[in-house]
C-alpha cells in the first residue's frame, strides 16, 4: 500500500487556518483581571477564537467547492 501526500491547493486553506488562529491567539486579552473581569475576558477570548473558526471553515468550504 502506498500513501502519498501531494502538495497542492490545500495549502492555501491550511495557511489561512494557521494565520487566523495565530491572529486570534495574538489578540487575546492577557491583562490582569479579577472576579467577574476574568469571565468577561474569557468570553472575549472565546469570541476571538470563534471568529477565527468561522474564517477557517469558510476557507475550507470554498476550497472543497472549487472544482
């Protein structure tokens, strides 16, 4: 059995995925927070990762639908 991975157009959405999650990680709020501030900070960081996830899923869907 032979298993090969060919480099091709799938690298574009993979790079978009890496860039989107790198951006969302870089934009996280890491300032000191206490009590309810930590909850808001966590929700804000989750929203940033959610935006990256939407961008990533859109890139992979476009890649899958292009003939």
